[in-house]
C-alpha cells in the first residue's frame, strides 16, 4: 500500500520573511580551507592574487550571502595585526587551536577582497580568548572607519582606501568550551563581551553583534550559559549563537535522519531562554539567533589524529560526505526555515575542504560533495517568505525519537517573483511517499520542475572523478483540481518549484 502525506499551503500562513543570511557559510584558518582551498597561487585557475577562480565559481553557484571568518577556534589565539600590511613582513605563528603553523599570507584585507569577488558579505569574529576589548575596537576601526584615525589610516597605508564596512561581528567563539584558548565562565565571558560590544558600537554604531551561545546543546552549562551571557549583553547585541554537528555514529539511518528534531528543539530552547531574559529585563527588544556553525561532522575524526603537528594547511576535518548525509543536511535546512522568525543568520560549517560542500585537489579540480545540492537548492530557491504548512504525515519511532514524521517539509513563497517552492525529505527507508498538497490559494500556478536527489546506496559518495550523487529533474509533480500531487521516492530530497 502506498503511504500518503497531506499538506495545506496558504499565502497568509506566514512564519516570517527569510533573512538571506540564513544561507551563510564559514571559512576558518583551519586545514585546507584557506591555503589549498580558496587560495592556491600557481594553480592553473588561480587569479593574479592567488585565489582559485574555479572554487569561487562554485561558491557563486551556491549564492552564499555571508561568510563567517577567520574562526572558529582559530580566532581565540589570533592577532589580527599579523594578517595586515606587507606580506613579506608578516610573522609565522604556531597556531595552537589546531596545532599547525599559520603563515599569515591571507589576512583581513585579502579575505575581504576575495569575499567581494564571491558575492558574499563577511561575518567577522574578534578574539576574546587571548585578546579583548582593545583589539576588538581597533579591528572595527581598521575595517569600518573612513579615515583620519590611526587604524583607519593604517588600512589606507596598506592599499585599501575605502573602508570594508563589515556589518556583522561575532564576539569570540565557543568560549564555554575547555578546548578554547582563553576559555571562560559564563559570567567572565558575559562581562568581556558586554564591554567589547559597547566600545565596538561606539566606533561604529551601525554594526550588529553576535554573542557566543553554547558550543553545542550537550554542554553541561547549556541554558544557564545562555541566560547568564544574555543577562550581561542583552542591551548590546542582536544575536545569540548556536553550534551543532551531527554524525551517524551508530550506523542507524532511521535515527540519524531524525536528528533534525533535536535541532528543532535546540532552537526552541534558545528562543525560550532569550525571551526569558527579555521578560526579566522588561525589554521591548527581541534577540534573534545566529546558527553560525551547523553540519554533519564525524567521518574524518580518526584521520585527524594522524596529522603531523606544526605543518602548514594539513588536510584536517576532510569529511567525505555520502548520500545519507545530504538527506540530513536537507532536513536541517528545512528545520531552520521553520524558525525563520528567529533564526536570521546561519553558517554551514565550513565552505571548502574542511567539513565542506566543496572539495579541491592541489593543482587539480574542485568538485561538489553530496551535501552541495540541498544547500544550493535552499539558497537559490529558498528566498522569500517562509510559510507554515499544515502537514499530516505517517510517523515512525527510532532509537532516540518517537513520532518522527516520514515527511520533513516546508515551503517558501516569493511574492515578488510569483514563485512557490516546496522542500521535502522522505525519510522512509523502503517506500515512496505520495504527497498531496492543497494549493488552491495559489491560483494560476504551474509546476516548473520537480528536482529529486536520490540514490540506491545510502553510503554513496562523490569524488573529483565521479559524481555519483547528483540531482535529476524527473520528479512527477503535477497539478489537478487545486491540488499538487507528487511521489517522493524513498530516502529522497525533493524541490518542487511552482510559478504563476
């Protein structure tokens, strides 16, 4: 018997306008993300500055609106001054977070120039581990002040007359983690973040700031950390961050694909904490969420133990993703869209080579991992208003979850372009799922295409030589009598595009 799911879509059932920064990403000075990733002088496809045009082209294909930089754990030991000025004068440093050597060939100005080529804004992180208030305000002055001060004139002397005008800034990284250089208690971090935020905005009142939330939901200080940090920083920041990575450690795909339910609960929990502090302070201001690290990460952990310390840009965190990973990434994207009223920024971590949708070979090609596709589809077709669909779906139980919906889905309405896009994952291991969607409210709309990502082998991967996991447009979505009907193949990611 064919399993069925039903959905009702109404134009007025709105969650929120989607902030395009929800499709952001992240490049840290880690592994081959920068050196050998976006930057490889001497590569046949490198530009005059040494940046790989083939990599930039793939990033443009993803339409990445925002890139977090330069870390990550790296930023908690980083002196930003090491990465500006004449390259030949820059120091080589022992990079303690990842036990490598940082040559500082690429720094703030080079990255800002490259990001502009890639069509992305930068979400700049400041070091609140080994540095603090002074270094943070100086970096804002260097990047954003026009001229006539020490650090703005220093930037100009380095060849950058126009200020970078960076809008979004992270106040450190994962400061709750004992692995972090300069790890702090919630109260210690809350105080320094508050004071750094205050003076950074004195330098440039137009910037937006992200306070560090917990490194992940399983941290023993979770919830109490967020409450304490927001108690200190509430009046000075716009966002609190969330970080979360998942992996199929027990090789149980039913349970693995249900992990987005945990992500959903994580988001709801942080919203509740933020609103508790809002109530406590009797504030009219609403804190939004920046999910500025999220992805699948578990394939490369054993290989990383074998890396020789103090080398430059070793192959670290190079997860090779399979088909089931792409399905979970799709579910995670849908989950964030369901919270578009509060999740305004998100960064897939990371963008190139390091737990990334794009991989490169030295002097060779750049290629797309399996997770490239759901990320690209959401970014390209998921611009507009997130709708709140009414869904009726079969459910299943797994090891850690009950009532997992077989259909994971949401929809985005772009009124300006008169487009409607349905994103859907069928979690069923054996059977296709017949989706019936009531779209009477979208009179005159036609199916443009039904994109499907499917594969008979859930462990199938892509490589530089073979793209075994890639989407096709042979989905069978069709309209009749004000309803959309589509067969969603077993274990599949689907993008159904309609337009007037």
